[in-house]
C-alpha cells in the first residue's frame, strides 16, 4: 500500500512539473505581450505599395526572452520570422533582457530581486543561465544564431556593415529575408567586469543599453532608487563600446546618465525605444533637451508603440510622437523602436506595420521622409556605428 501511495505521489509530482514547464511560461508570456483592439487607420492601396518598397528597421524587441521558435508563426506575442516577413521588416534588433525586479514599475525599483531567474528555470534554459546574467545574454546570442541557421535563409545574422549591405541588396532583388542584430537591455550582464563587454561583442552584440529597470554597476536608471549617473566603470564602458563599435543606448537611463553620456559621446547615441515627454509625459520618456542632445551626436530616437511610450496604442499617436521629434531636430533623427515582446500591450503586431506607414501618410509625411523614419535612418546609423573606432 505504501508503495502505491509513493508511486501515486510521484506521478502527481511529475505531472505537476510537466504542466509547469510545459504551460506556465507560455501562459506568462501570453499575459504580458498582448495585442488588443485599437483605432487603426484605413490603409490605402497606394500606401500598401509604398510600404512594400520600404527597408524597415526596428531598433528594439525582446523576443529572445521567451521560449518560442522564432521560425514558427506563434499564436502569442508580437514578433516571429513569418510575421516579420509579412510586415516587410528588413532588420529586427533583438535585445537580451537578463534581469527584472519584482514589482517592476516606472518610478523606483531596487536591484535586490529578479523575475528572470524563475523564468530561465521554468523555460528549461541551460543551467549555466540560472545564476549568471552574462550567460543569459550569451544564451540569447546562441538562440538567435540557431534560429538563423534553421531558418532556410529567411533569417540572417547581422554583425558587420558588409552584412547589412548584402541584406539590403538581396532584399532589393526580391529575396524574402530578415536580418537579426543583437542588443542588450542593461549592462548588468557584464557582472561588473569590463572584459565581459568584449565577450559580448564577440558573441555578436552591437548595441547596448546602459541600465534597465534598476541602477546597476554601470549607470543609474530612470526607474532606479538613486537614479544617479555613470559610475567610474560606466565611463570606461562607454569609451570601450565606442572603440568596439557597440552603439550606446540611453533608453531607460536616468536623466543624469543621459546628460553625462551625451557630454562625453564621440559617436552617435540612440534611445532605442520609448517616447517623448512633449506628447506623452511619462518619466521614462525623453525631454526636448535630451532629444536635441541625441541629435547633436548624430543619433536617433526610437519611438515605441505601447501606452507608456505614446499614451495610446493607436498608430496615429505613434506618428504624432515621430512628428514631434522630426519638427524639433529634423527627420534624420527619428526611427522605430517597438519594444515588441517586452511585456507591453500594443494595438498591432509586426505583421501589421503598414498601419504606421499609413499613419505617417495621414500626418503629411512625404514618401522620402517615411523611408527615413521606417528604416533609412536606422540603417545609416547602424552601418557607421558598428564599425570599430579607428586607432
């Protein structure tokens, strides 16, 4: 009898574990990366033709965080290769998220808790990723490499300007291919050691945000407790990034960090995803002076698609934020930065990007201006920014 009870308990435990590992991560993602009804523009045939001719780039998406095959069309989330192709996306920058605080909010978060550890275990990631933020990023790089290798040529890794040139040339000749480039959301993943930045660059990372939702060893976060500036290590990190050809991303950085980065920058700086306070007064969005400072470096402001970025999920409000940046500093300094799959709710997924093109048309942007916003500006910056500094 005791043996039967023991076996029964074991079976229940195994079944429970199978349910947890098999279904819990998917349910978590489904609840965090939502697409909900919003006010969508009526897309004209002329806009569809224009959209089909664009080379589109998105500066920020967090899809690598989740346990999905990029090559499969998913029933959840906002990005995968089939939907990128449907949306005519030429380049998706995939960010590595390694740590988020419990009770995450936009105002103040400590660095003493982490949601991603449980997610890494639940998704049965390699054990090395359970306790190391560096290994989580290296795993994300491996995931993207594997997805590209298994994509039958539909997804291509981008590490060099030559890779970008080849991608755009092939697409211009009608090849249905998407480029994938690696970025980092918060340099807590260097684990306090600047030499780890070189390891990440060698793994393919070509952009990095200095901080995410908490202050780290590199920089203060807009959502941290102290919200300070660059640490001494952070100053060295920015200089090393410029040497390596890793683009400095100030999204989520504190106002003090942004000011200090812009003061010391020798190369273009980006804010990969977010909004502007002039059209959506949320603390994580950029002030006009910060937008001007980014433009002075030759950099870009990536406009996001979710409520806290543009105070709406409607494409018309995304276009409004884009128009503000363009009016303030010129059309050459604004781009797309969706934050798709970054625990955000949007009104559309990447397959429906023609809605943004139509919203820009409706707002009076010319075809040439739309080409810049939808990808031309990003390709220009990336091509120059990922080249290692001379000397």
